[in-house]
């Protein structure tokens, strides 16, 4: 037998359904928020368009754009597109550029502490150690203190694109002893220029795009740029036949992604974190690509008859001793320089002895498998 609904309950139910129908008709679902236009930045690099370092800039830009889901769009321009390569930091500071992909080593004339903040022997640290010092040992904070407090520049900087280890470079004649290089005009960058200059070598700093013409015209007798791969693209193998490695001037060397601070401060917190993590990720992706391309290019150079010759221990030892003298001299006169060096030696003093003591000897293991294929002996 079917149970009947009481009249009062039926009326109440009908009123409730009618009210819900009214609400449904009166209020539509919220319209999704309109997507905001992407933030657009103009970024210039300090590198020639075909350089492996320009590849690093492209990698970083692509990583930031993809990771941000397209909310941040970066227009990447090569060296000289808006300002000369050595003027990028000033252009970012003034807001002429929103950001730059360059190196503080190009402006050590403004602040000598940019030397240990970008390159050098660095107390035995390799690229892994240096990355650790930068992110975990206070390096990032010191780099931005250099810009913001010492130079009063309106910028934020992140270290990126490890470019090394780098070779000593290219010469038109063979260097058998230290006497053979003394007095030569040699293109080199950063503290390496000062160190070799003190050793009696005429050191010159010019942008990468000017190196080959300078060698062709005899303005310089030798030059370092980066490595087999990028040197080959630049055309150094066409104007000099003797290539020397390793170099002591940049066993570790890094550049920077420098951002106008007003633009940086305007970003939401999540985009700031996206830039930071993109910088960290691009560092290592570029590093492994750099090593593979360099290894292949070295083989190609050897096959075409280029002599890759081991730099003499005499020259490397002279370089390290002179470098230490210069470094200690700067630290004794400049409190901020000393602050950077003290931070690095503290970190290196912990990590480097640990690595040398506790890690397996990778060179020993490598020679066990590939001794006959080691071409620089």
C-alpha cells in the first residue's frame, strides 16, 4: 500500500524546490577570471649569436618561460643589440634593459671583488663545490651585496651558465717554456689578465667577437676564449694552430642573470621562485651539454691537425703563486673583497679536503678504462 505524503509536507517540499529553481535562474556560475597578459622583459646577452654561452642564455630564457606557464616572456637579444657587451649591467641598472645575461667579470674595474665572485683558482673548488658555496655558503647574498650596497645599483643578480673549465688558449707559435710566452700579447679575461701581466705577458681584454680579427691583424699573438667547441665556432682554429690546456685562470668560471630590481620587486612571490629554480636547473643542464660539446669538438680539432698541447707545469705553478699574491693584496686593502674570500676559504676548507679524502679518485678509475684514449698527456 503506497504511503501518502501529508499535505503540509508536500507544500513545504514544493516551496523549497521552487526556491532552489529561483536561485538557479537568478545566479549564474561565476565567470572564470580573465587571463592576465604576460609580463614581458627585454634581455640582452654579452655573447655572439653562435656562442655556446648564447645557448646558455636561450636555455635559461626557455626554462623560465616554460616553468612560468607563459606568464613571463623574455625577448633575448645578442651582444650589441642595444648596448655594448661590457655595458649590460649599467643598462639594466638604468632600466634600458629589463635583464641581462653576462658576467660581473666584465666590470671588475668597478669592483675588484667581482673577481672571486665569478672566477679564479678558488682554492680547489670545482663546479659542484662552487655551486654549493654560492647557494648554501652565502655566495648569492654576497653577490647582491656587491651590487646593491657597494655599487648602489638597482639590480638583482643570480649566478648562471658555468663555462669551464677553460683552456689556456691559442697561439700562433709553440710555447715550450715560460720564456716563449713572455712578452707576447695575449687576450685574456678578469684576474687572469692581471696575473699574466705581472708575469711579463702583455695581457689584453677584448670582447669575444673581436678576438679572431685581432689575431689575423697581429694585434695579439694569442688568446683564450672558452674551449674547443666555442673556439672552433669563433674561428680560432683558422688563425692559430697551437691550442694549450688546461688553463689555471678559470678552472671554475660562472656568469650572471642580472635583473632590474624595480622589475624584480614587482613580481609576485611565485614568479620570483620560478626564476630562482630555473636558474639552478639551467646551470646544470648547460654544464652537461657544455662538456659533451667540448669533448666532441676537441676530437674534431685533433682530427683536422690542430695540436692540443699540455700547458707546462712551470707556467701553471707560476700562475698560481702570482694569483695568490694578487688575491691576498686585494683582500688586505678591501674589506669586502676579504669578506668574499674569507667566505670562500671557509667553505672550501671544509668541502675540498673532504672530497679529496673521501670521494673515489675518478681520474684513477677513468685511466683504468680509458688510458689509451687520453689524448692530452
